[in-house]
C-alpha cells in the first residue's frame, strides 16, 4: 500500500499559519506567498505576510500576517497560467 505524502494547513485567527507538505517557496512578499506543496501550487494572499519558519528537510512552514485567501492550482499549470495572467492584467 502506497503512503500518501502528508499535507496540512492550520490557520489561527487569520493571523498565524502552520503548514506541512511544503516542497519549495516559489516567491514571497508582504502581500503574496507562492508555494509548491505535495498537493499542488498554493498561493496565499494577504497583508503584512512574513515567513517565520521554513524547514525544507521536514517540509514545514510557519507564517504570520493577515491572511485573506488561499488558492490551490495544479503543478502542471505552475509557470504558464501565472505568466499569462500577469501579461493580461498589466
């Protein structure tokens, strides 16, 4: 029986986030964090976002700020959709 990779997201009061299953941080600034997780790409949006802890060995991440939205996308669309949307909305 194949074991699925662990992935979890916990948000506390929209101010603190703890996550498992992070493969890589693609980009981040105080309004958006883009992560590659074992369940697809994840875009976190908000204000004053800050990554407080990251362990690539365990795949865990902690962040703080005012979180407004979370959006998962498929891994295969990682570079294509974001590039097209950026060009359209500039």
